[in-house]
């Protein structure tokens, strides 16, 4: 994956480097599902967002040794992800947001991952399959 580093324009016109998280697509979708497609920082609903505006953010920054496990990744809008950069969580958001993040990341990822895989494979159940055929 070569698109790990992208230049983005901020509102102030300066250039920041947004380092995208390398993550399997089923795991990425599972984390979005776990977090209800909502930015954990500003609570923006990202269901109707452009794909480039929905990102994964490290709870513990990569620079501080944070890994790419689901327990360390949260759904964030691009604006929040870019404005946080590598700041520690407690310098970017308040205690309520941090409590929300702890609650979300404590969820077992397996069931979301099963659903994510089924969605990607197109193997979710078709309810019409159970209807009698006339
Ligand atoms: Zn946001």
C-alpha cells in the first residue's frame, strides 16, 4: 500500500501530512460499524460523507507506540483527524469524549468483523429467500 502518506489542505491553507492508517478493509469497515459511522470527536454522522472524509484515528498515536489494533483505532472525520495530528488524547478532547472512546474500543470487534466481511462478500442474507415461491 503506497498511499500511506497524503498531503491535505487545512482550512487555514497550510499543508499537513495526513498519515492514513493501513488496515484490512473488513477490519476498517468493522470499526466504522462499531462506532456507528460517527466521528468520535465531533459526533458528526458520517453515513453520507465522502469516502475520503471518513478516517481511522489512533487513540494512542503511532508516534507514541500505538498499534493498529481495533482497540487503538476509532472512527474520525478528516477534519478532526487532521487537527488532532499526534497530540495525546487528553490534550485534544474532554473527559466525556474519552469515556465514549473507552466504551467503544472495549467492544468485542469479532461480531462487527463478521458482518463487515459478509457485507464486503455480498453474502448477507436475502430475506426473500425464506418466502414461499408462488
Ligand atoms: Zn469530527
